[in-house]
C-alpha cells in the first residue's frame, strides 16, 4: 500500500513538473546600456544613470532587464562592450554612451548585428550605415542656429572657436561654419584640445590674438569648462557662447566665475519652470522631476539625465508596438522594434516632442530648442 501510494505520488509529481516545464516562460525585454561610468565623460554618464533610474522597467506585462557596462570613455572599450552585450546577453536594443566618438564606434557593431541603437548623444550616421539607429539629442545645426541668431543681433563679426579634438569638436565646427558664413561672421581662430587636457592657455592666447568679438566653445560636461577658465585667466571679457553639451552641473561647478554669462542653446528641460504653463513639454518635465527625485533623492534633474529618460520613453512607446509583432529575444522582435522606433509619432518628452521617420536619425523640431544664459542663480531663458 505504501509502495502504491509512493508510485502515485511520484506520477503526480512528474505530471506537475512536466506541466511546469511545458508552461511558456514569460518573455523579458533585454536592454544593453554602454555608459561612461569612468573617464572624462563620466560626469555625463552619471546623469544618464540617474535618468534611467527614474524610468519604468516594465512595458505592458513584459518586464525589462537593463544591463550596464562601463566603456571608460574609450572607443575601443565601447566596441568590446557592444559585442559582449549582443553576443553574451542577446540584447534586444542598445543605449549609447554619452560621448560621440564612442557612439560612432559602436554604430557598425549595432548595424551588423541588426540590433537597434538609441543614441543619447548628438551623433548620427546617415544612409544605410545608420539604418539601425535613432538619435535623441538635438541635431547640432538646429542648436547652433540659436547661437548664430544671437550673434547677429549683437553685431558679432569676428568669432574664435575652440572645441574637443575629436568627433564631437569636429561636428560642432562643421555645423557652425556654414551658418557663420551665411550670417557674415568670420571665424578668425580655430583651436582644439583633448578632453583630458587640464590647460589650454596656448590655444586661448592664439584666440585672443585674433581679436574676436565673441568666442564659441565646442566641449561638453566638466572638460567643456577648460577653455573658459583659460580665457578668463587671460582677461577675456567678451561674449562667450557654447552648445547644449555644457548644460551640466559639473560644467558650472568646474567653471565657476569663468562661465558666468555663457550663452548656449538648450533643451526645454534646462528651464522647465520658465516655460509657459500650457507647453506640453513643461508637463513632461514635471513628471520626470518627480520620478527622478523618487529614484535619486532631493536633487535637481540634469538635461543629460533627461536625454536618457526621453530615450527610454521613445523605446517604451516602440516596444508596445513591437510586442504585437514578435517576442523579445528574437531577430523578428529586434526588426519590429527598429521599425517601431523609426515610426515614432508625437511622444512628448522633456527635451522635445519626438516624431521619427524611416531614414531619418533625428526626431525633433524647433520646440526642442531654447536659448539660455548662465547667471548666479542658474540658467535663464532668453527671448527669441
């Protein structure tokens, strides 16, 4: 009798285990995130991390697994990280690091593996080579047009430029030059420096020797303050411009008095409380701020954390549609996700209202750009 009961128990247990084995496992969307946890871009990487900490980790009934690797602000490491995430973790989508050179380095890896890439940095690859990527940050020509328009109003005729000696600095200059030419503004000096440089006195001396009416810097984060420090030490009192890449607390902290008065384009999040009440982006900023502070404590959000958050909003919107087509973890889902990203329509974020089209990398318009000036109380919205 005991043996008979034991056999029945064994059969029942086997049936239960068989049922568990055959029950379909719920799919999980896997996101790979390459971030600059260390290195010169780490001040921006910290903000990306904080921005994603505020983001929902579920879409519908599907959970999201986020895997983060540090690229050390090194393009070679970024490529290794991308391959590791794709080959070892079978990620469904890849989020980029904050520095443009690393983004450009991982684009071919993403393309060849047919894994969608969300670039949070201002980096875009045209044509077939970039068909698996979208870019969240505003395009440089759009942002720099705000600087050039202000220069025209102020009567600037001679401009000195200094930027990173890498893909970002080159991109800033390439976007600036044609707009300056069209506005009748001569670029009388063009200098560069490395992100890790602690002094650019020699470059600043050459800039001032050219007798500019204004200067424009093409850096980002805390290293973006280096030229401003050198120019201030040499007694420069003129107008100083930069890009949206310096709307960052570490830039303000490192630059101190030398960056007071800097004029730069920015996403609306930088001056959210100064936007009209009926602006839909203001509402998105308020929602983000509440989520950000729940996740990170009572600290103010940074525009770079907002890029990460906006990228996540666009991803969530696309994932909902892709899930109706295929299951995560499959090539079909990655293709559906890429197609959904490219057809995003009117996703309201903190920097912009995002709408993408197939073949286009950027999905923003003029609503993504304001002009601000740094003062003792922070960034102030300037009239357009």
